[in-house]
C-alpha cells in the first residue's frame, strides 16, 4: 500500500532549518553528513536575509542550489515552505503567467521584487509545485513554523486529521494569491491580524503549543542563538545556521554542528 503524500518512509531524516540565502552553510552541513541519511528535509525560508551578498548568496544563486539538490537527490529531498518563501512563489507564478508584479497577498517583510524577478529567470512556476507545507516523518510532524491545535481537525468521525490537514493546505496553496486564509496568516505575536499564526508563521515563544492530540513537532522559523529548544515533545531547531538535526527511526533527535565552527 502506498504512503500518503505527506508521509516520508521510515529512516534517518536529515533536517536543515532556515537557510536564508546562506547556501554555503547548507552545503557545508550536507558535505559533513555525506550520505549518512535516508531522506533530507529543508524546513523552509530559503530567501531573504539581514545579510547581503557576497556574505550570503543571491536569491537566484539560492534557487540554483535548490535545483541542484533536486537533481542530486530526487525524491530523497523534501522542501517545505516558510513565510519568507510564499511571496516569491506567488511572484514567480505571476511573472510566468504574464501578470504584473504587485505586492503579494502573502507579503512578508524582507520581500524584494527585484529578487523575485531574478528568481523567475532561474525557475518556472512548476518548480515550486513540489514544495509542501508539512510532512510527517518517524512519528513527527514537520513544518516551517508549527501547527497550532486550532488548525487540527481531530475527532471528526471517519476523517484522519492528517488527511484533513493535507486538504486544508492544498486549498491554501491553490488560493494563496487570491484569498487570505488563516493557515498561512501571521499571528499577533508577529504583528499579524489573527490570534495565532498559521503553519508558516506560528511563533515558537508565544504561540506554539505541544498539544497531546497532535504528533510531536519539529519546526524552524523562530531563530535563537541557543539553537535547539524544546516544548514538551516538540522542538524548534532554528539556531540561525548554527545547527541542524537528524531524526532517527525511533523519533530521537540528534543535534549536529559544523566541526570547524568557532
């Protein structure tokens, strides 16, 4: 029997949090890990950075890196979407459809229209179709920012809550350039209009809940120099390109660092 589209087969899952144009860090992490993993998951936020080239890559160079990952690893790599990625996805789709590039409905601070134009020269709209909002792996739920229990459809007779979430996310992806949907929205902790953030915006410090009805979660999005932080069974692994994690088949996380880090 085939697995649901959101489920990664059991194995060693290498998880890289928010890249933010720091392609050199991601490449170094992968070189250090070699092939000591079965599947690779990027937690999103590939674009936008407080730093500028040449300290980090350009948006177009980052896109070329993602294309290289696709060519090298094929189905062994999964890309998740972060709040900083959605306006670029929306813009690339608009540009390739011949529409004017206005302010994206999924706008996020840091978005740069010129970078969006350069990105559209490297990838087409179809490239982002394989990017997802969540996956499950070894019993954990992986997304960019985390899923608040208010978005979890548990207890509906005959409906698997993960299947319901998959459908909800599919609708959000399909309508994101035309209709505001809370699952992609920003919460009050980040200055947004809704009580809590959606799956690309949920704030770890002030909005995240390790709810017993949900699987343990592994997220990025909320950067902290202390690296991996825990809330019950769940972990935020965004250390600002200081660390990444390996999730083994039993659900245990191992924290990894560059061997030559200062």
